[in-house]
C-alpha cells in the first residue's frame, strides 16, 4: 500500500488531507461502493463529504452526460446562455421553487461552496450597506478569506495569515446546553447599544452543522432566528451546502422550520454527479448585483447542469425519494441509539436528521478517529467531525440500500469493539 501512495507522499503538498485518513488509491465506484486499484472494495458512509447524495456514478446521470457529450453539447460557457443551463433553471423552478412557494433569483457562482458563501456575504453587505455579519460557534462556511471569517474552527482560521474581520461569533443552538436559548443573547446584543456588536448585514447559519459536529438547530430556534432578523432588517443566509439537496430528508434543511431565508447557498450534491457546481438563491429585492460584479471563469459547468437537471427530474418529481430517506433515517437513528445504549460508560450522544448523523463521544475525544481508522481497515469509509474530531459522522448516500446501511453499521460496531479492546 505504501508503494502505491509513494508519488503522493513525494510530490503532493503537505496540505493533503483525506488521502491520509483513507490511504489507498481509489479507482472505480458505483452507488455506495468504491474500489481501490488493488481491487479491494470499500463501503461508503462519507459520500464525498455530502457531494454524492445520489451515490457514485449514478447510471441515470451517466447516461444523460454521455448523450450530451455525444451530441456535442457545450461544455464550457462562462455565464452565457446555453440549452443545458436553460433546462436546469426551468427544472429547478418547476421541481424545487414552485412546489415550495419560493421566489428566488439564481446566481451561478464559481463552482466551490466557498465561492457561493463569498457571493452571499458580498451581496448581503451591498444590499444593506453594513459590514458586520453574525456567524455561529462551530460553523463551517468554507476556507476562502470571507467565508473563513465566518468559519469557527481555529485549525482553519490559523491558516489565513491575516486577521479575519467583520464577523461577530455567537453561540449556536445547544452550545450552552439544552436549557439555554442562545437567541436570548443574540437578541439582547442586537438591541443593546452597549453590546459592542454593530448591526449586522446578515446572519449566516447552517440548519444542521456538518463539519462542526452534526449539531442540529431546532425548529423553534430557526423560526425565532428568522423572526429576530426580519424584525431588524438583517438578512438571513442559510448555508445549505452540506445539509441541503435532500440530506436531512427534505430538499432544503430549513424547510422543516417553514422559514424563508433571504439568501441560500447550495453546492456539493446539486449537480448530482459530483461535478462542481454552486448556486446562491436570492430574494429578488436582495439581488442588487451590478452586471459582472461577481464573476468567475467556471460558472458555466454545463455538464454539471445536465446531471443536476437529471437529478431533479429523477428524484424530485414525486415523494418516493424523500420517503425512502425517511425510512433509512429511522433505521440509522435506531441503530445508533442502540450502540449508544450498549456503551453507557462512553456517554455517546446521537444527533442528526435524515441521513446526516453523528455519534459524539466527549468522554474519549480520540475514539471517533480510532473507529474511523479501524473501520477503514475493515472496508468502510467513514469520517469524523467536530472541533475535536470527537464525532463519528454518518453521511451515506441517500440512495444506499438498507442492507448496505446495516452492513456498514455492523462494521462500526466491530470497529468500536476493537477500539475499546486496543
Ligand atoms: C456548510 C458548508 N458550507 C460551505 C462549505 C465549503 O464548500 P467547499 O469546500 O466546496 O468550498 C462546506 C464544505 O464542507 C460546508 O459544509
């Protein structure tokens, strides 16, 4: 195995990350299975950190992409109008916006989540003429400088090399314990001229924090956050980059709260196929951009538009997909609760929604990492999250079969037993 990775160790920057956690050379993939160059199979509970909600190489998208390539469809188009982009916008309007009564303009940004966040923060600041933004503890919004200022984790912040300004940090739901409504503090600070918090342009929030440790904002908390921001003319940005596109059991993670954000960032699974693509959804009043004021060469990944449209048409035209996610979510939650109950001495906390779950262990913060490593040896890819990497993070494809889900959970059980025995 070390020989196979030699060139990466020799030539790839020290910044490389996942290759260290999952040290093999991957070659092929289908659904929830990855295959290494050495022919070894791995079950995937990671899904490209939320990019592969519909599984690897979903044949529905592969077919659409091959047909498009074979007919000579435009691949790169900056932000020019193309038939692939037109078909995507029409499908998004028909299958996502209209059924939910949402009226958003679509901004196609550069293809990373971070670029969508940069754009959302920039336009919120322009629209309000204010610079401060409120972000929450354990938030992850990306690593370019504007997005990084809103990201909480010091591991990433220390890499910036400059001061990260114009963001005020406040506690996320549950940060001060289950009995404290952290929005009391937010509201007080906004209304107290002595608080030292400048009236913000926006509040940016994840409905479920992925990288921050699978922390779930409650419905009443999100509803109150919407009310508090609306009353004060503060824009509300929902970062749906990881929790969106069905991950929590609805297209948008904020849907359950019945709120309408002013801006929404979408990326990762929006293209379905894993091809890079990002979007900002803007309420029309907030769309104060001047033409070309936020550009980027790769805003027109037409292959991504083709698979994104195929994903919407195949999975979001009725409720079958969402119903399937609900069934699998119940299975996952039940199994994780059983694992937690079997080990009261470890004080596991199970958190999550849909197919985005965490098994948190504060009593032994290295345990999740050890389980992840032992699981990899047993053929399961599963990562950790949280400020101390103390949360084992379950993010299987939404298309995973029940028996695959059970098989992966059995590997987690075995790996936990092995970690305890070590
Ligand atoms: C909620 C959230 N926002 C933003 C980002 C940044 O996306 P990208 O890594 O594509 O820049 C991520 C990535 O994990 C994320 O989870």
